[in-house]
């Protein structure tokens, strides 16, 4: 216990050192005291998540923040201490030898209890924990800080992607990136969402940099490939729903589409028409059937795990018409669930309050509109396409409110950036100036 605390404190100081000295972070032009503050808030959120799953939800085998760490620890003792070469093979993706397979069958979460239509991303997180275990000495705190720092780096990348468009209202961008409760909680532990946020931030930053100077460099191309590869092995469906937004951005930036609505509709048509045609002949391209299978997989997992926040979702039947009919419901599910303020846990109340605030910001944005900057429109279209497609996917397939909160957490910074970019925020900033204590104003200025 004492050694774990010492190792965690040492890792924490290393993180603060990187925050202060790493050029990528310092070039964000965020004052150093704010960088320390934002990382401290995120690290504290990791502690809160740990406390929640230690003292409130006490079933360790059902807690994602422990499952992958525990499996990695078991594999370390089964393989590294007896055959370091097998350990390294497993870590980089070679797991076919009999000794490795024997160790894997002792784990609880390397294999899923039943086959699903989705990629088994459990194995990616366990492999990352195997890597961290090489220098963590088994300290849970070191593992948690590693994943927390990954997500913090992703948020810094998102901030750097858009700070040139928010020069007169940086506070709103900082809020979107560093002060959203769901983002802080669900991307600050040993979770897939932490890695997802890192990969998304890295990819968007490379796209933003290209739009800024229209230059290809080996470093930029390499980082883009790495971020796409990471998305493929952690959440491949996120990369798929990013595609319409990226294509829309390309059409706009190349000048092929002169109207934003036309650019978006053209990109959707260019993607959907060939896929729907191929879907009649090749089942792997049949989108309605894929969504139907994803929904069934999530329902099976919810029943198997006895999910407390399960709700009856509108069922798909594999037809395109059933998807179209469920679109309004899907957006409601993704944007407004949970929406309960008096009957639920503290996490439910926090998430419900967050959903209410986002809804009010949307209404305020539409009633106090400002013109989107011309130089931002390409990235703006990318974010709209991404948010819309991911919310539809989540709302169509996920029947558990707690899971919806987690799955949409990495996209909330992008949603808020979209809202703030078309909103006249002068009145919001005046309200902030009136209600915030002086020390907070100085800290965030």
C-alpha cells in the first residue's frame, strides 16, 4: 500500500514535469498555472472514479476501471515471470503459442462471454496495461495516471486545433475541453474512452494543422496514420462515423461544394449510395443489418450484466425503414438520456444536469446566433458530421443510460465547440464575469 502511494506520487510529479516541459503542451499558450489546474482536475477525477468503484459499486469484476488492469496483472505473473519473450509477443499482438493461450484462458475479460458483431477492444486495453506494467511495478495509480495523461494530451490537441478560432472567447473553448464533468470522469481512468479521446484529439489536430497551412510532412502523415490505427483497434466504429465529416470537410476545403448543407448532403450521398447498393449483395456492407446486430449485442450484454439503467429501446429489424423511423428517438436517447433529477444516483443527477445545460446552450445558440468564421467552416462541418453520426449510432444501438453517458463523453468537447462557434457568447461571458469569484476569474483568465 505504501509503495503504491509512493509510486503514484512519483508518477504524478512526472506528469506535472511533462505538463511544464513538453513543447506540445506548452505551445498551447495556456498559462502554466491553468495547465496545472486542468491536469489536477483530471487527475482528481480519476481518484473520484476510483472511489466510486471502490466504495459505492463494490463488485470489482463488474468495474471496467479494474477489469483490464487485473487481467494484465494476472498475465504478468503468468508470463513475464516465467517467459518474458511470450509476454512481449502477447503485448505486440502475437498470441497463438500454447503457453500464451493457456495464460489467456485464465483471464476473465480477454475473451467476451459470447461472440459479438463488434471488434474485441478489451484486448487492446489489456495490451496497453501490459506495456505500462513493465515500469509500473504493479501500482494501480501509475496505470491510472498513464491513461489520464493520454486523455489530457488528447484534450490539449483538441484545444490547439481550435484556439485560433476562439481568440476572443478562449474561456468557452477551455470549458469545452477541460471542464465538462462527464469528460473528466469517464476519460480519466483505465478505460477505453481515455485512449479514444487521445486518438481523436491527435487525428483532429493533424487535420486542423493541414487546413491551416496545406502542407504534408512525414511527421504529420505518420501521426495521422498512427491515430487512425489506434482508432481501428480501440473503437473502429468511431472511425467509420468520422468518415462523412472528413469527406464533407474535404469537399468544402477543395471548393467543390460552395454551400455547407450541400457539402454535407453530398458526402452522405457519396458514402451511403454505394454502400446501400453493395449491401444488397454483400452482407458486410448491409448497414441496417449491422446496426440491428450491434443493437442485439448491446441488449445481450445489458441483460447478462443486469444493467441498472437499462431502458426499452426502439427495436431495429434489419431494414432501412426501421433505421429511418428510429432516427428522432436515437437523437433523443443520445442527447438527453439520462434526464432524471430526483430518482437516481449522484452520477445520474450530474449527467442529467449536464444534458440540461447542453440543451439550454443549444437553444441559446439558435436564438443568439453568430456567423461561423469562414476559415473554420471545414472543421466545423467535420465536427457536425461526426457528432451527428455518432449520436445517431449510440442512440440507435445502446439501451443503457450509463453506457450512453460513457460512450458520448469523448465527443462532448466537439459538440460544445460546435455550439460555441455559432453562438454569440458575449452575454454568456458577461454572466460569467458577474457570478465567478475574483480568484477564479484570475485563474482562468
